[in-house]
């Protein structure tokens, strides 16, 4: 069975500081990995995805993520956080064929001025 | 182009009432998923359609939940005799052809259901 763990429920960073959100997954084959962002009252917006190839993936809004097979991780990073990045972030695995995505429980990011 | 739309955006139901939630996927998208997102949790899979065929309904929590997509486009999630534990945001997502390399699912804004 596939699963995703996001160990940090809530993270607070100062504006301009760097950010890393952790994601660990369990998947029986080559994983398809995603990071989504959800602002209050909004749907999920895709930040980036990994299917194969280069393990460092660039996304929108200056985000990147690195796939590490040996650690079963897909951590999300941003070098300098903006106040508008405050939101809930979800890591997800799967979604191929008829498979649905399996999401982690999310990390809420708060940005201090 | 237009994204996935859902209606209503907010729904308050008294316990025991039936509700119907609508999803309009992106035009031409073959695959459609429904997810349930409880407060403070990540979305959880409910059911999957490929065109009009419901290929997976393993995530539906009880037989009070029913989904359909009769013409392979618009989908409706129906909940009968709502209970308080049904309170959640219901998300719909669509995706182009299955089996392609683009596995991105495009999400609608969700319907927030509150059962009082």
C-alpha cells in the first residue's frame, strides 16, 4: 500500500528565510511524486511533480524538490520565502493509471514579517 | 481555458438530509476523481471515473455515498441521510487520457459541506 508522511504539522519561518518541508513516502514501484499547495478556501494547485529523470525538480513560484530514493523522501525547498507563500502544503504519491493520489496530512506554513 | 468547477461552494445540511454535489471537469478530460478532505487532513480518495464508467469506488465510506457521471463529463456526488461525520470539503479532480505521461490531476475549488 502506498502512503505519505509529512512529519511537520506546522512550520513558521521569517520572510526571506529559506524553507524545507519534509515528505517521506512508501510505494511499491517507481513513485510518481507531487507537491500541491492549498490556500484557505481554494483548491489544490500543483507546485511540481517528479516522474523520472533528474532528481532535482523545479516548480512554480520558485519552489524545488529533490527525490532521494535511498531515503524515500521528496522534500520541498525554497531559498527565500515570501509572505504570500503562507498556505497548506501537501505531498502526494501515485496517481498513475486509475490510481488516485495518496496525500500526506499536510504542513501548514506561517510566514512572519 | 476554464478549470474544474464545483457547485455549490458551500452547503449546510441538517442531519438526515440528502445532498448533491456537482463537478464540471475540464472539457475533454477522461478521468475524474472525487476526494474527501476532513478538517486538518489531506484529501482522501472516494471514487474514480473513466468517461462514464465508475472503475473504482473503494473509497466511498458507506452505501450512503453514491456518484455518477452519466455522459462522461459532469459528475454528481450524492450523499443520502447526511451525518455529522460527513462534514468535510469534497474535491473533484480531472485528468486527461489515462496511461499518458501527464499524470497531473487538476483540482476544483471544492464544496465545503457542513452537517448540523
